[in-house]
């Protein structure tokens, strides 16, 4: 912006110098070719140059510049100096005022200047003829029209630039929003993949450490559960990284995302962590959009992870059901739960489940179950693509 202002100021200085040179030169040429055949004296040149002096300020103060230039023009005529091109500086000043949107001030100044020019001409015995009046009126009309055209064009250009800038800001905001949403999605996936497996690994590692000497066979079972949980975590991590690349490590198409068809794996893994899990599925299965299928899987996965890590529960029940348009997911445990009325502290897992369900257009609630324990319940439109 400062560079643009500096360039505009430089352009106006050049314009003022050009107007002064053209006005002086044209006046001298006209005077020399007149019947008297003599050049104007130095006073005429000084006034003509002085009329161009305010022009560099025409953008900052168009009305003040116009008044100063018109006053100089009337001063030139008041001294009955040789006629010539003294109307050029007023034309530039009037044009600038109109194009700056100061139409009323410009028209008023035009009328006053025209009347004063007529009166001064009469005072010196140079009453304008009809042709002169027509020329003056046409000259002022052209200035008015030209200024309006210039103002309209400038406003259109400014509006177009503003629209372009707004469109660019909108594109940048949309791109940033997509990046943020993708980051949140990746964070949810990482949490869901790792939290469940690491919880199982941590629990089984504690079991194996406790039984390694007393019951090596059970310790070996726990170590096997650790191996399977870590393997599953690696598979899911590779799959998620593959989603970002579009292919797996070997360049093959990606396998489908987990869904209802892999809930049994979650249940088996939770049972290996010494949690009794029962699962109820509807007799009639429906085909779900991939996003909804994955959301159901992640809700069950995160809920069982929370039971293993925090609930101190012995049993958990997973229920999946369909009604007219929705799929309902419910996970209930018999753990310590939280007292009724106690605020629930939502960690990343709970927040992630809620976000997934809301993105799918569903409803999510989590809180104390009847009697004891904790319940997670989600209702998701079965036709929604999360």
C-alpha cells in the first residue's frame, strides 16, 4: 500500500508538471499567433504555473484542489491577461472532483466559475458570443461525463478486486478447515487404534509378569494375547497410513475398513483381557455405508477399551440393533461407574466417539447405567455416510 501511494503521488507530480508545461506552451503559441503577435509577460506565466501547483494534492483533497485551481483561473482572467489554454488546469481539477464522487461540489463550482468567467469577460469588454458559450458548456459537460465514467470504472474495479480477495479468503478458509478436519480424523483414528491395543497389552503384560513363575502356562497365554494385540495394532496402523497414501506398503489396494463384520475380534480381544463380554446382533443384517460401519466399530472398540482401563468391571454387554432408519449401539458394563449427578470427565476417547456420531448426524450419550456400571449409547442414521 505505501508503494502504491508513493507511485500515485509521483504520477500526480508528473501530471502537474505536464499540465503546467502544456498550459504555458499553448498560451504562448496562441498569443504569438494572435493579431497582436506578442508573447504574454512573466505575470501570465507565473499565474499559469501557479494554477498547476495544487494538482499533486488532487487525490487527497479533490475539492480544495479544485477551488484553488479555479481561483487561480479567475485571477488570470481578472488581470485581463492574454487568452489561451488557462482552462486546462481547471478541467483537470474538475474532472478529479467528479471522479472522486464529489459531484455536487464540482457542479456548483462549475456554475460559479462559468458565471464568474462571463462577468469578467463582460468587465473587460469581451462579452462571449453564442459560439463561446456553447463551447464552454460542452467543455464543462464533457468534464462531468468523463469524471462520472472514471468514477464508475474505478468503483467496478475496486468491487471486482474485493470479490476476488473475498473468494481467495474463502478458499483459504475452506482449505484450512479441511486440513483441520483431516487432522482431527487422523487423531481419532490413531487414538482408537492404539488405545484399545495398548490397554490390552498393558493388562496382559501385568498378568504375565505376575504368573511367569507360578503359572507359566497362563503367562504364555497372556504373552500370546500381547502378540496378537500388537499385531492387530500394526495391521490397523498400516491400514491407516495406507489410507493417506492410497495403497498399502507393497502398493496393493487397501482392504476395507473394519466394521460390523469384525466386532467379534474386539469381543475376543476383550475376553483375552479377562473381561466377560456378551454381544447381541440383529438377526437381519443391513448393508451400511462405510463411514457408518466404521463409526459403529470404533464406538464398540473405544467403549470396551474404557471398560478394560477404567471401569474395574467383570462383565460388559454389547448390543447392536436397527429400528426404522437408525442403527443403535449400546455398551453397558457392571463396573464402578460414576455416581448419578457427578460430572463426567470426557477424555480423548469419549470426545472422539461423540464427534464421530455427530458427524454422522446421530445422537450420543454416555453416563451411569441403571443400578451400577456405565453405559454408552449411540443412535446413527443407517443411511448416513460419515
